[in-house]
C-alpha cells in the first residue's frame, strides 16, 4: 500500500470521511479517487460491499484497517473514507461565481460550498490568504458538495478581476446604502465577500458595486456563511 499520512496542506491529495461524503465523491468525482479505507467492523455491511465492489470494478486500491482510518480521520467512529486528488479547475466566464477574499474558517467554507449547490452556484474563487478548502474539515462541512463545484484560487483580487472584468461584480460591504433586496441581478455575476473579521479592502470595494444586507443594529455584521446564503437565495429567487 502506498503511504497515506495524515492530511497536510502541501499534499497533492486530501481525504473525505464518512459514508455520505464518500458516496458523494463516488457519485460526482470518482475519477479523483486514489484509495479507499474501511474499518474492519464495517467490512461485511451491505453499504461497504457496494463500495468495495466499486473499487474492484474501477481498479481503486482499498485498505481494510480500523487503526489506519481512525488515525487518518482522528475519529474512532469513522468506518469508511477515501483519499482523493486535489485539483483546481478553470471557472467558466459565462457562469455566476462566488468569490471569497481571505476566508479563514473551514466550517464557514464548507457550509458556503454546501449552500452553493442549493442555490445553483457551481463556481468558487478563493482569493488571497485563506483557510485550506481541501482540508478534510472543510470537505466534511460541505457534506461532499465540494465534489460538485469548480474551485480556483487567486493570489489577489486583481488577478481575479483581470480574468473576469466583463460581468456584474457585487461586493458585500457595510460602507454603502445600496441594499441587496433592491439589486437587479445580471448573468453572469460574481458575489464577492470578505474575511470573517476584516471584511473587504477598499481596493476591492472601489472596483465593484458594493451592496449590503438589511439587518438590525443589534449586531455589527452577519456570519460569513449566513450572509453568503442570503445573497445566493436573493439571486436564486429572482431567476
């Protein structure tokens, strides 16, 4: 068996754990699978047999070793998982994008990716310094939706803008009086969100059309995944 160490960002592969997430990998990105892992006590289950048959039919290596999958996942309750190749894809210019600038929280990232699939957004640009979208924590938080979208990273917003100037660019910032519920969405468009704490730089805001979500004064801002979901919903219901 090839060596499969615990996940680190510099690896060319990542891991997914749990039956649902692993099944999403099989259903939507089977070509990425490198290896599948099973706990010994799961070996004879009907679900396990189906996955093992899939591995045999597609020449995918598998390992039945409870200690190994427990070590990789850090969770003794995990019974199945897989190693898969990480790869970025070009974002289509004629489709809508979600753009996250310097996002950090892996749970937020995964939740946003899950919500993207619920509102028909299939393209994610991650700009600047960010949390690792391929970290198993993020993969798990996305519930496997990460296998159904295209992801590309950009060193800075200028690099993204150079590639996608000819579209509606909507940034979410508090420094505006333009409200989300008054926006007419065009296609293609990009919904652009900043860091959980610091928001968006002025350079990004000035290069885009800033809008904000109407909210009470009881809080200073909404959670990033919440704000992103609200914005996607507003766009989705306008179609």
